[in-house]
C-alpha cells in the first residue's frame, strides 16, 4: 500500500491572494494569507477539486499585468 493510500488525514482546500490553490491539514491553523474555499475531505478529494478549478496557474497579478499589456497593445498604446 502506498503512502497516498494510507493517508487518512482530513484536508481543506485553501487559496491565497494570487488565486493559487493548495491543501492544508484541517486541524492546523491556516498560514497567513491563505483562506479556505469550503472544500474539505481526504487528500484525493481536495486535489481533484483543485485540478478542476485551477485552470490558469499564473498568479493573479501576472494575469492582470498581461491583460493590461494586451489592452494597451490593442489600443495602439503598447511599446
């Protein structure tokens, strides 16, 4: 039996200000800057949720910067 199959701990899915996801042990205090998204369960359940919802792994601030560059280029204001 692998470690993954033996892991019976309870996890929660968390997200930070850059919309990056992770899992965290339910019984531990969350690290600063992370909040729960409301999905709890075993490790597989939590990781499956993250795989489903986290479709763009770039940090939020990077996505915003790229969107702004695209907007400026479309308006003819780019460098």
